[in-house]
C-alpha cells in the first residue's frame, strides 16, 4: 500500500507489483490514516543525546541528500525503529 499526502490529507493507494511494472489501484481517502499521521507528527517531548562527531556528520550528510533537516531524519529513524518498520539490510 502506498501512502500519499495531498493538501494535508492522507490517501491510501493499493497496488499490484510484478517484475516489470507496478499497477496502482483506486486511491482511497483515509480519515484514520490522516489522524494517525497528525498524531505521529505531534512533537511534545524534547530529548538530548550525545553522538560521536563522525555519526553526527554522517547523519547531517544523509539528511542533506534527502533535503530535510537532520533532526527530522533522526526523529523519523527513531519512529520507524520503535514502530517496527526499520528493517536491516542483509549483509553480503
């Protein structure tokens, strides 16, 4: 399922994927997903952490590549981790 934000509203887009193409089905407006997204975006706590200079520089570089502030990237990574959506890549 793709999640799309248009004008501060969340839409869900189911899809079927094959080796050569991705077929998008009908877009579905979702009040529930919109409420969840707003709750997720609500920042009501401040946290101070210590990082190595190397890790902070790597985080800032990665955020710059994504075009977002590094604090936003850090919050996103932490949120994905605690919600079980951060997946490790297998090492070769």
